[in-house]
C-alpha cells in the first residue's frame, strides 16, 4: 500500500485513466510527519533524493536521511527562536539542504517562503517590505547573501540570517548548528487550515503577489505526479525547476514522494540541454518534466536517445505543436501538457490512459470543476473562447486552491468574484472536453475589431528553423488600434538581416488570416522573463508604447 492511499481514494478505468478521486485530509495533516516520517519508518532505505551538481559531486538521500536531517534542522531553527507561524524565506537554489529545510519548516509550523537566487537587491527589498520575514536561509553562492543583507538595510527590516555549508559574515551557519542537534523531534501540532507556504507570483502584469497555501496543498499534487507526470513507486522523477518557484512544489517533492518516487536534483547555474540528457541517462530517470523552453532547445539542438525515460511532460507556457511532433519523432514519447497556476495545483492535463491531443491543455482534473465563461459569467458554448474558472463544490474551496493573498483580502475576493475562482486565462473546449489555450486576458491583442491570441501566431513562427524563441504582442496602431509585433531570438547559425526578417514574416503570414498578420519583427538577444521562466509580454509591450 502506497502512503498516498491513506488519504486518497482513486477510481481508474481499464487503461489506468483516473475517473474519480476523493481526498480525505485529516484536520491535523502535516506532510512532513504524515508522509516523510511515515515512509522513513516503513521503508527507511527507500530513495528520496538523487542529487548531483555541475562539479560532479553526488549524494543519495533516503527517507530516513530526510527525516533525521529535517529534525536536526528543525531543532536548530527552534533553538534560534523560529516558531510556528513565522515566515521564513528560503533561497537555496537546488542545494539538497532545501529539502531538509522545507521539511523542517513544515514540522515547526513556520511558513516557508521560497524565492529564487536570481533576485536582485530591489526584489529582496520589495519582499521584505511586503512580508514580515522572521528569518532567511540563504545559499552561499552567487553573492546572494550580500544582496539579502543590503536589501534588509535598505528596507529598515531585521531578520535572522542563516547560511548553509559555509560561514558568511553576519549569518549563522545552519549546517553546522544542525549537526549539533538531535535527530529526534516531538511532533508540533498544526492544522490542515494553517498557512504552510507562500510563493510570490511571477508578476507578469504588476508587482508580485504573495500566494498562501495551507497544509492540505501537498495532497492535491497526487494527481500532478501520478496521473500527469507518471511518476512511479521506486522510480526517479526529474523536474527542471529551481526551488524558488512553484514548479518545484509540483515536481520536486510533494506528489512524487506521495507516489513513492525519488526525485532527481541537478544543481546547476548554466542551462545545458546536453547535460540534462546525460543526467537522465546516467541515473536512469523514468519521468521528466520541463518547461517548453527546455524542449525547444532539446529539439533544436538534436534530441539524443533516453532509453530509461517512460514519460515526459511540460507546463508553464504552452507548447508549440512543431516541438511536440519533433520530440515524438526522436523519442517515441508524447509530451503531456498540463495547466495550472501558482494559486492552484494541476487543473487540466493530458493524463495517463487518455488520448493525447498535441497542443491541447488536456481535460479537466477530476479534482476540479472547470468552466469557460464570458465577461458576464455566463458559460460559453463548445468551441467558443471563455475565461477558465474553478467552480467550488457545495460552496467549499477545493483542495489545492490557494487560501489567501498576503495582506490583500480585496484582491482575493476579486479573484473569487461570482463564487468562482477566476484564473484570468482564456481557452476554448472541443467536443471531446479538451481545453485549448488562447491567452491571458491581458495578453489578448485587439486589432481592427478582432480579438487575437498571440499563441496561435507564435505556433507558426516557431516552425521556422531560424526561430529559437519568440513572443508576439500588440502595439499601438492608429489605424487598427493595435498591430502585431513579433520579438524573435534567433537559433544558432542565423544572423539578423532585413532579408531574414522578410522571409520569416512572409512565410508566417502566408499561413495566417490577414487580420492576424505580423506587421513588425524585432530580433533580440533574449526575451525578458519572470523568475519562473515565463515571458514578460508587458515588458515587451512597454518598449514599443
């Protein structure tokens, strides 16, 4: 019996497709005690983490290791004054200490606030001014610790500062402090409704918002891991994500450990698609999840054989069918797209046991009731574009949906206006119940009276061999209201020229209705992105307004 079956009752069909699911979350559920520690008791030598870094170092941690080390970290934090309800920022990249610290914070009842090491001083300052951060646990690399200290000074705030592994001026060495602690911790009671973690959203249209999840959140990720990513008991799952954003919760801890799969962690700074495939092959990764950007690079630079890999999934942005097809041709694996937000768990996907429709967001999760509605909240017909909303059952917030926005009840109430959760994303649904992404409402281009989703145009652009990455936005146009402009990062071996610009534009426009034609192209060295890797269309629009 897998650990998740204590809390989850799932009904599957003869193909293994999930038909119904019921999650029973105890009032005092705590993932650290009720999953990590329980697996450690039942199967102490079961793999939890396979870790390596770019320097060639390797470590394997069992659930017994995670249980013991998280207890030591918890005791160290408690001895330093950290207590239940305190907000603790984690900026630990992909260091294995992240898993010790995260589990420890859950055990204490402190609120974990993961952030990326790529934050600059002003980014840290904003977060310190927005949230009452009691402590920070920081990496010793990339000058992060110094930026944190500077940001605290500028914000006029104080926090207990912890480093890992190495001594840093002004920081307590948490690794050394933890080594002196007992590996036992008496359970500290928490409620499933207590705040467990907070992510700052990527901020595509404004300042980042603090999204708070409670202790029931991990259980909802059983669907993410088992039925979308196809993580297996005894397998090895590899999600490409830094621990500072929500994709890490989706793919590097909760659902995977519930299934009984170990997680593969590659601690690196510079993205190298060749190295990722070497990791997959060396360690025998069985399931893989990465954003579309990774698959674009893999396909453009030649996808090698990965014989251990049984499944591949993607989310974060929406995958161009051209990449989907080429990856399948190289590996024989369908790329299973999924959809969700920082505020949610997996809302829809191409799940195990159902037909994969390339380019679609798949069908809705059995955990949720999804509808597509117009601006008046009326459900649209099949084939029509509407906003994706989550409808609660019996007026109760569904499990896995965020509990609140930090210090902003008005924003939270607006997100739940009309009694449903508004995602702000638009899509249409086909006759088989598959969702097809159309765009963010704030990314919709209005040209000549037409509403145009940029994704469709980007799909055609990416098919050109010269296009490595692209993003389409609407720019001011006195005649049309908005006209369409494409920003393009060229693939290796291509150089910007007026001839290439004309070739790309003409070839793409020949496949589009006239009202969707690209009017301008700008070649750029890189596209501005959020810390989670999403393209900042607002920033691109601002450069041309």
